[in-house]
C-alpha cells in the first residue's frame, strides 16, 4: 500500500470513528453495544471510502433503488385486525388458471369435494424486514399456487402495534402468533394451508401452533421453517468474541430502550452513519463475498425502513422465545427446515436442533449463505420450497415453478 493510500485509509477510519462517536454522544448508552458490533464493519467501510467518494456512493444507492426490481411485486391487498385492533396488511396472489395445471381426480377425492378449496401458502417474514423479503419465491410461485404475504405489526405496510403505541408494551412472540391467526382468518378462512416462516416469521408460526393446535391439525398440510429457532436465542454470540458478546448482552436491552425513547435523534444518527450501518447490515445478512449489490441494497433498504423504536419494541421478545414443545404439532406433515451455514443471527445449529425434534423433516444447510438465505441463494430456497409444496399436494406434480435469480452454490441436505 502506498503512503497516500495508507493516509487515506487512516483518514477513512478516523472519519467513520468520528461519525460513530458523534452518534454515540447523541445517544448515550448506545456507544458500548454499537461500538462492539460495528468494529468489523468499520474496516470494510474505511477501505471503500479510499476509492469511492460519498457523493458517488449516494448516486450508486439511488441507481440501485431505481433499477432493481426487488420488492416491486404486488398482489390483491387486504386488511386484517389483530386482537388489540392493530391493522395488519396482506396481499394475495391467486392461481392463474391458464398457467397452473388442473388438480388430478385423485387430489379432488383426497379433499372430498368436486372443487376443493385451493391450498394457500402463507409467508411470514423476519425481524426488521417486510413481506417483500420473499420477492424471489413470490415471483417463482406466482400463478402456480395461491399465496398470502403479510407484514408483521409495525413492519412494512402494517400499522404500528396498538398495544405498543397506546400502552407502551413490548411485543411478544405469542402476540405475533395471534396476529398470524387474524391474517389467516381474513385471507384464507377455509382450505388447506402451508405455513412458511423466516427467522421471526418462523417463530410466529411456532407461536400459532402453540396457541391454535387444532388449526395445525385440521388445516396445515406442510410447513417450512427458514433460518429460525425454537428457543435459546440468548446464547447466540453473533460472531463476536466472548468479551464482546457479553458486553452486548449486558447493555443492549437498556440501549435499545434508550434509543426507542429518542427515536427522532437516533434516526438522524442512522442517516449520518449510513455507510457504517450498511456494512453492519451486509455482515449480518449475507455470508458470500459476491452478493449482488442490488440485493444488498434491497436488504439494507428494508432494514433501514424499520424505525428504531420498533426495533426496541421487538427485541426483548427473542430472549423469552421458547416454542420447542410446539414443534411436536408438525410431526405428521412434510416439513422443510432450511438455514444458511454462515448465519450469525440464528445459527444453523438452531435449525439442526429443530430437525432433531422432527426426524422426518428435510434439513437443508446452504453453504456460503447467511441470515437472508432466501435473497442470497434464492434458487436453492425456491427449489426446496417447490418440492415441499409438491410433496404436500399443494401444487400438482406437473406444475412448473419458474426460477428467479442467478444460480449459486448447491445446498447440503442434512
């Protein structure tokens, strides 16, 4: 490295540190946790700043936002209402009779009616994301099977949680399970169901099962649990050294509470240190080095769109989450358990633990994949999901599920 390059790197690190320090001063307790988590990302941001100016980076973001098709798919909109009155937004993609093969006579007999109610696949997204995180799978399944995509409370196009804004309560996973039941009642009140959940969405599916076991027994014909956990999330180290993760565990709940109370100031800080946060988002979303920049920006945009007070409202729920016993309700149906081997948020060991309790489930571990595996390696997730739907009879064996996205590494089945 030349002397000028070295000076540029030092200046870049100093600039990033100065911005982060200013943000920390503005938000008090945030310094300790954010400093630990951001350390690895800061170096990458500093190197990028050596060769790419701020104005150029802003232009690149705008170009990616305008050119990328990700998150652009829309369906028939609908609204459901949670038990506390929160308005939940969902969209339905119906079967296209011209593109989807007809159900066989055997399938009609199985459901015991001449014109069976269509199978509905309900997709639940993860923390700080939205229904658009399923973009590739939605594109591939469109017209082939009826699907419902919904935004969890306070995320995407759904309204802020009434219990949170009016009563100051944190969200718990049980509430999310009841929210999913409200969406099912509104968008798919009859007929067989396939439940698909990523991360927090998988936990939502487990909470639904825990509270409404009869719904699982009577209507659910298959389940897919992607990059999720049935409990013990308090033990996750997020890829940090022991000292770092201990510091994060000790201060993060208080940090998030403080940040949520100063949301306007914190949002300004997030914008001021956008480059640093982009590095953090990429590190904890993806594992492969050659992620499409447009995909990385798409994920960044979804996460950026989650207000800091919503982040604070949801975070405590994960430490209390334990739905291990509810998994027993999925034993008599086809189940897909899929995870990225490089997932730092819900490590693949948690998916292996789920599969151990569901010995008939298909366990798929995707190499070179992180937490947002359905965006990083969409063809692997779509392929295994299409196979699950076929095994469950949700789509005829002759149905063609189109690919969407580039081919990446193959998955390893457990």
